[in-house]
């Protein structure tokens, strides 16, 4: 999120008409808090765990996607379940982590749950974080099932070989789900896409793929999602430094 001017809001993902943000300051704080606590977990580890580069690299995606999940929603991710303990009190979503077990059977179970939610029309959403190592044939079948049944699912994918995702505007088949590429280290962009995709799923319009990609360094992005977000918030006049002090103190009490 490159800073262009002291008072500018540079990220198009957060801009509304005439540059006015569509995201509230309270939501900005929530997103910053989630991303920062994930980064702190990655750096320090929690009790009985080791620091994790994986969590650090995925802080933007995890924060941006989980911020709009509600009680009754479900999230499947390979990240350790201890991560979500750090965020307790903010997220009430039902989290499943394979933690060394095969992920494919749990994806099947999650899709079955999503099918039940679709039939019950309860507005619940299932988020699946697909690591790059899952067989592409299995991923394709999961896409087809979710798309054909209009399941309320978000596929958050990384390491998609040869991926050239189709946007909603370019999709040629109505039944094909939207596939939206997002900078994996941009918290605001990730949230913006996830927010719209979650709303779409809740209203019964079916699944969406969020494809996590590395943005070119020439665009001013870095691999430090929290540092980029802090600079962006401060340029917008929000007290990111004060938020950091409060959040670090709270996390220190929890761990």
C-alpha cells in the first residue's frame, strides 16, 4: 500500500465515490488488531509453540478474510489452532485445523457442512484456506461442486500454478465462480474482496475464489503487511501507534 500523499487514501480497495472510504474506522482498527496479533504470534510464538514464518506471511489474508465472519460460520486452515486462541474474544467462528492430518477429508466435510447451510438458508459461510500442495484435480472437483450447488464458500488459495483468474467482468460462463487475484500482503485489499465475497455467499449467490498473489515490489508493497498497514493508517490520520501499544499490552496479558 504505497503512500502517495499525507492526506491521501491510496488503496483503491478502500475508496468509495470521490475518495471517501467505505470502511469504518472501527473496522480499520479491527483489521489492524487482527493482523498485528497474528504477526506477534508469528514472531514470539505462544506458550508451547515456536515462532512461525507461515503465520507472518499469511497475516493479511487471515485478518482480511476472518474480520467479517460471524458466529456459526466455519473456517478451515492448516495454520495451528493456537493461532485462533490468541484472537479469542474477537472471532467466534468455528475453526478447524488439520494439524498434521490429511486436509482433503476435512475439505470434503467442510463442503458437506456448507451444503447443509445452503439448504437451511441460515446465512452461514465456510472459508477454506487451500495450501499450494493440494492436488489440482481435487481442487478442481471442489470448485465444480461448490459452483454447481451455489455453496456459501470462499476458497482462499495460494501457489496456484499458471493461474490467470477470471474476474466477475470477464467470466464467460454464468455458473463459473468469480476468481479474484489479491496481493497476499495487502490487508485492506484482502478485506475488501472478502467482505464482498462473504456478502455474496450469505445471500445465496454462491462461492468465490480469492487467489493470493505476490504484488510487484515496484508498486511499493512489501512482505510486511502490518508495517504497510501502519503507514497507510497514519497517512489517513488514524492513531496506529496508539493502537499498537494497546494491542501489544493486551496480547502480553493473554500469553
